[in-house]
C-alpha cells in the first residue's frame, strides 16, 4: 500500500534539508530493510516501531521487515502559486498526488539564509501557503459546481448526492477556511465523495517547526505560535532541527546516539516526524511473526480482518476464513504464541473483526 506525505513550504525554510536527511536515513536502513527511491524527490522510509524488535526476539525471527511510508519533496511555493507564479502549477499538481501534507515552517533566525518574504513569521508563512491552496480549490470548485447544479435541477441522482458535499466545501472556502475542517464527524459516504473531489485543502496537515540546533529540545517563541495555531485547527506539530537531522543521518548508530544525547534529545526528530505522518494518515500497524521473519503491515484505522489479510496477498482476502489474533501486550507479556494460546489469549476472529493497532495475526484462508 502506498501512502505519501508531501513536504511543502516556502523557499528557504529547510524542507529539502529535511527531505535529504530522510533519504539518507532511508539509505542507511537499506542494509537491513527493503528500500527504494521511487523518483529523485520521493523516498520510502521505515516507520520506527520498537514493538517489532520485541516480537522478533520472542519469535526468534531471522529477518525484521518494518512497515514503510513515502515522503515527497515538493517544489517551494511562492505567493501567487494559484495563478501559476513560480512553479505554482507543478506545486499544486504534486500536492494533488499525496495523501497528507507535511508543512515545514521556518522557526529560526539566520541572516545568511534569506526569507522569501523578508521576515521570520511562521504563522504568516502557513497562511500564505494555505491561501494559495484555498484559492486553487475555490477556482476549481466554482467551475465544477455549475454543472452539478444544472444536473441536480434535472433530478440527476449522482448530482443530487454529490452537490451537498460540494456546496459545504464551497461555503468553507468562501469563508476563508480549508476543506479539511469538514473531516470531523463527516459521514463515510460523504467522505468518499469529498475524497473524489481531490481538493488540495481537504488533505490532513502536520506542521513541522524547523528550529536552530539550540532550540531542538525546547522549541522557541516561534514554535509556541505555531502550536497555538495548530491547536485552533485541531492539527498537530513536530519540532525538529533539520541541521541536526542532516548530521545524525550521516553518523553510525552509536555516534548518532551520543550526538543526540549531547543535544538533550531522546531520539532523532525524524523518528517523531515519520510516526506523526503515519498517524496523520490514520494508519495502524499489525504484525506477523515466525522463524523466517517478523513483519509489520500497514492498514487504515477501522479496517476489518479480511482487508488486513488482503494487504499481504489478495488471495488471503478472497479466501479469508478466520484470523488467529493475539494482542501485542499479551504476546510480549506471556512470551509468544504458544504461551498466549495456553493462557486463552489467542482469539479466532471472523470477517467483521476490526483490526487493532499492535495485533499479531495469523490468517486462515481457502486457496
């Protein structure tokens, strides 16, 4: 399953430095994990998950295969992008292809790095990008909705279903608000319609505060402003120093650990970013474990057992019978599959079972 987070931001905010650190991290992971660079500006990285190491040790697995997520470095946006300024058309087209947006904001002072707007104001930067995306959505929706209104007046069934969602999205945009504000509490059928409209501002957003090395552990006044903005939007933030991440990505594990400790950091900021991106896409992980390998698999939250089986192979979903399921905590606490069975903690779940994050699963299916 391909899940993509697009890294966006104004020029000179550090997004490419961050992306380069991600791809260097991915290259380092390649010795142990499957990795590929799909395009020059797209990289897949393993999602850090200590649970996988734990179950692999208990299961005596020869190999460990983590789940992955893609990050795309999207060309820097400038004011007027919605009208084609700079690389506007390319920028907007690239955003349409991702599932979520990682918005990098400059939260550091550096006289040697020019800010495209001539000042350091991350909240204003976020508003600049958001405005361009909303203007593009507004133009697109106003153009398309005319035809749907005509069709709805003729009692066209599809138009009557789609038009209310379009009208709600249009009203938000006209009020200066992104379409993603519709996502809270939206009905499943309306969500599918909204997704089919492929509006730029319907995608979930994670704000990444890029700070100087000295502020990596504590943040600063700029990150506080971004956090306040994000809270009002129901969004999340991650504070990272791209400079530190670029350095850590080039160091051996032990040296990287010592370097991070010297900076008062428990783990690389990229690990937090990757996990936050995973969460942003409403993804969870289930595991399979055996002597050959312990492996993490990605499914969307709310997926049922047959869908989870289908991630491994479509035949597993078509011929699904049942899934032996052990909760991660039971597997680790009891010491593996056999003790979990003996303790009555291995459950046989059917087609309606909703997969939980951390489940260890074994599928039974007809060939």
